[in-house]
């Protein structure tokens, strides 16, 4: 199914289109959330909520601003970050280090292969080292611009400039696909 058909079907609230969306994108979108939230149950709950948000807010998606997957991944990422910062998580002490969990989860579920299948890893390798570092921390590890700036002693303006430059490179490369 082409992206235009997918968007059209979602906007028409077509059940088969929603099922197709889930079948084709759920693992990759779940991976975005699982990279940020270490608790699998909470990550699944956030994914469920984010998927519903995607289907309900499809009318707010603007094709001119980017691809559908990017829009959906941002919804998932923002939902995970919101959950991570919520009182529920911070008070329960469930924000353990996620590196071991994420890499273990990827190998168990094949998530990394799914992300590879949509070309994200290949696109990110086209960034320079500074841009790749910033994108990895902000989009895959859930850091804010300020957190990257403070933790790695990089001026906030530099962080924002690197993000902007990286996104321009990614957009240019996505347009070629």
C-alpha cells in the first residue's frame, strides 16, 4: 500500500487500513518507545495509547511537513517521553538504565531488524559523527536538547544547530528514496 493510500484510508477510518498500518509499522513504532521506556508493560501501554492517538489525529498530519512514518514515530517518541517524565514513573523508580534492556529486547523481538527494514539505520549512518550523536540521544534515547547540552557540556545553541542540520540531511536523503 502506498503512503498516499494509507493516509487516505486512515482519514476515511477504514478498518483494513488501520490493520495494515498496525501490521507494517507496529514493531518499528514500538521500538521507538522501548528505547525510551525500560519497562515492557509500560512501553506496551504507551504504544497502545500512541497508536490510538495516531489513528484519531491523522487529520492533523500534513504531508508537506514530512513522511507519515516520521510523524507517527514522533507521536510515539513524545508519548514515551511524557510517560518517562510522569509522576507515576518517577515515583515508582522504574526508570532504570535502558541500554541492556533495549539491546536485549531488540535481539528477542527482532525490532532492530524491523527498524533496519525501513532504512532508519542506513539514513543515520549518512550523518557526521556529531549529528549522529545528537540524533541518537535526542530521538532514540529520549534526551531533551537541554539535557544533552548539560550532560555533555555542549552549548545549547550548538545542540539545536546540529539537530537542525541533521534533520535537513535526513530529509534530503529521504526525498531521494
